[in-house]
């Protein structure tokens, strides 16, 4: 898959294209249905996704506190796996947002991307103030010679999948529900930084995960079972998200204890996949009580992994 930093960069490609557009936050199973239609199309056109960064709400709503399911790097990696030909990551600015629906259809879809067919989700809107509807797109398609196909809502057990529903599930700690909507394990990607090394005193060394992207959604505080690949080898672990109330912590941290692993990873960038949630974060009367509970967490995690009760 070739990646372009704007639709102008892509305009040099001479071939006609089959295109879909969207923020694709989460690249969840609804998005995957649209991408499948793109990839399985029998036309000779090149498949293209046009996505945006930063997220439009971050640019247009100054006071927004929207949190996203993917960092831009995570989203690109997920889209790479879809077997597409091209990905355009269009910088989203206030100036870009002022393009009318006509400008968007004519200048971007028809002239720059050379769209032969456009596939969109059931609720897609486009152009300034989201003024462009599906019917308008079809009208513009007739003028500029591209076909428009709409994909109906993707449902699981009669619940419409959306990035918003996944965010709510993660904020409630319902990680397995979120994973079922995503079609993969929710991930956190960050750099390992030094901590206070308290865990080493109790034979529970932890790695501290620093996520630079402030817009990335961090799930509800608590203890999770995770997995991660380190130098192509799979490891499981237990992860705590929270403020460490037992030691009167003030700042929210992400600490991971990897099972059967005790090597220095400082400065490394890793991805951890969240498998299930064990419990809420708790305040204990002593550090000793805390690590007694962590031992119980480890036993529970190992049992779940051994018995295959976690989707591996």
C-alpha cells in the first residue's frame, strides 16, 4: 500500500480509482465492511482510502475533548492490513473544511483522485458544514462521471457499530465488548519510560508506558490482561491503568508487568493489546496488601490464558 500526505500528491497517479472516504477511527467491523467492498470490487480501478488527520472535530471544535480509538500510526497500520492499493492522509485544516460539496466532488474526487466509483457508509456527509448528502453525491457523480454506492449500517446482534459506541464501551471498562466491535484487540502504543521501580522490591517489575498522543483514548482505570509482541515473541501480562491510590499517586499511569519476562526495555516502543479486564483499581492499606492482590491477579490471568478463556 502506498501512502500519500495529501490528495495533491496522489493527483500524479494516472489510473482511475475506486474510493472510500472517512475518518475511520478504530477501523472497526463497520469500516471493514466498507473496505471489503472496496477490495473485492471486480473493476480494474486502483483502490483508495481518503482519510483525514487531525480528526475534523479536533480542528473545528475548540473546546472538544474527543478521544480517538487510534493514533494516526495505529490507523495506518490497520489499513495496511486491508490489502488496499493507496491511502491518502489528507491534512484537515479550517481552510480545507470550507470546501463546498461541489468543490470536493469536482476538484478532489473527479480531478485529483480520478474516481471511477465511490463507496461510502450509510451516514456519510461531506463538504462544508457536512452539507453534502448521498443524493447530492449521486448527482455530482452523474456530472463528473463516477458511480456512487452506499453501504448499509453494519450490525452485530441488532446493535449498530460505531466509533462512539466503542468509545463508550472502553470508558466503561467493557473491553471484550469493544474488541467484538473492533474485530481486533484494542491497543495502546507507547514508549517505555522509567518509573519508581517499586515493583522490583516485590519481585513484580513493571514497565511504564508513555503515550505521547494526548488524543488517544485510555480505557477505564483498572487491571487488565494484555499481550504484546517483543522482538516477534508473544508475551502476556497484567496492566494497571490508574493513579496508584495506595501510594497516593496523583498522575494517571499505565504500568505493565509482563509474565515470564525480565529484560530492560527502556526507550523501546511497544504495542500492548487489551484482552480482558480483571477488576477496578483499588486503594489498599499497605504496599504488602497491594502486592498480595497483584499475585492473585497474576494467578487469575494465567488461569484465563491457560484455559483459553481469553481470545488469543
